């Protein structure tokens, strides 16, 4: 996607995907026997055929079954990999890695079986005194995808105990903060986000912590922390920075300061391409509306519509529509072909929300652009949580 900003959640989604792929590769002993990443699809398929011939001659060859199961998994043939792990477990029922790897293969087929296998792997490792960090990471991701956030907390807490001083320690606190957020436990969510940020300030934690302060109505803390974000390269034009600061100033009752920030955000947003959805023009228009400056209010409503998408369900837009001039303009706009195109996009988003599941990358792009820009204020907190759940759960597949 061609854009000059890598929004917070999209950055972190990439991190989590890479994180779990590394965990999987490092978590399976069979992976060290062959570098399948260096093979193309044709070479991998040929190797599967060769291994199958060997297995037909020697059905009890654990080494060949392990390698073939690994290739099946890498090729996305999870059902075939499961069959090989079934055979391996008959040979060695106390092998925790076989359970873990089979659980990984079940992740898109049957999530309960996946969790059961990973749990068996954890129990076996406990008996043998082995480290369970990888196993807890896998089970956490399955619980997360299933929306079992309380279970996530337990696994992440165990993982935190095992990963002290490890490079991924800050991520563990971040993910646990995310789970607390979805459970609306903002005190613990903030506590973990602060810990994550203190362990690794290079991670994109600052905006996340600001959003948690907003969700908990700690606007003064959010405003203070926001200055730490100002120099971040992720926001080259500082349009998003001024948008958030404007929101915070408005919440604290500083309308004049908010107006200055929103005006800067409108100007800067026009100069840079952003892949997140935020509406400084609407906010500025609303401030003018409250001050009974209808001409200026209408000007910024037009500017927001000119961006190509305007949230007409926004309570502030609905309030401004009560003015005859503004209401007439919006009514006429809704007759245009441009608005019909917007309605189509809104309908697709509503269908995703109703379904409660993102199915592909195209849908992910639609939802994540909204969830990234959304600030969890009181009036839209539930919707913000819902949007972010969809995005993160899709990434856990």
C-alpha cells in the first residue's frame, strides 16, 4: 500500500505476525534439519515426493515424517501435516513438540483441537522441566483469536515470568495491555502499556498508551505524553499529532487551542497521504458551529467531504445538520454519484462488522484504516474496541 505513514496498529500487526512466525520456526526441532525457506514451491513438492517414497519403504522413519510434516505445514497443507503428526504421536506419545506442531496446524481447522494440543504440549513440558515460552505464545494467539481474553491474560502472565530480560519482554506487556483493553480493565491496560514503553521506547507504544489514557478519560496525561510522539517519523506532517492534541484540548475545555490544532491538522493532512481515517475538518467545523459561525462551519464540512469520505453518522455532523444551510448542503450532496460510491464502501464495512470476522487482506485494509485513527472517547469507546478486536483477531490466524 503506497503511503507515507505507517500507522500504529499496522506497524504492530506486522511485528506480531513476524514474531509468531519466528517463534514457530525456532520452536520446532525438525526445522533445523532442512532449510525449506531456501526452496521454491517446485523444489518443495519434489522433496515431498522423495520423502513419501522413503516413508512408503520405511513407515516408522520419524526423521522423514518430521521433515514431510514440516513441508506440508510450510506449503499450507495443514490436513496432510496433521496426519503425519498423528503417526508421529503414535510412535512417541510424550513428544511435546509434536503436540505443539499439530496444534499449530489445527489453528484454522479446529481452534479447540489446536488449544487442546498446545495445552498437552505445555503439560508435558512442565513434567520434563522444559521452557514453555513458545507454547504459551501459541496458545495465547489461539485464545486471542477465539476472543477468550481472560485466558490470554493467564498465558501472557506465565510468558512474562519466563521471558524476563528477553528481547520480546516488552511485547508480552503490550499484548497483555491489549487484552486488558478489550476487557475494559483500563487501569491494568495502562499499567502494562507503561511497562512495555519503559522496556523498549523504540516500539510504537506511545500512541497506544495515549489511547488508553483517553479511554480512561485521563486527558491531561494523554496531552503530556503526546509531546513524546511529536518527533516520531511515523507522522511526517504531524497532522495526526495535531488532530489528537486538538481532541484532547477540546475534552479539557480549551476550544481555542483545539481550533488551532485542528486547523493545522487540516492543512498538513492535505500535504501528506495518510492511510488512517481521522477528521480534523469535521472537528474544526463543529467548533465554528458551536460559536455560531455557520459560514466557517460549512466551509470545513465541505472540506471534509472533499477528502472523499465523510462520516455522516458522526454525532457532530448530525447536530450540525440541524442548521438549515448545512442540512441543505448535506442533503444535496447525498444525491451525488460520489456519495453513492461512499455508501457502497460503508455497506461493505457494515457487512464485515455484522459478520464479526475479517476474511481477507482487502477487508483488513478497510477496517484497520478506521480502527487506527479512531480514538476511544466515551461516545465511541465500544465501537473502537470492536473495530480493533476484528483487526487483531484476523492477524492471529
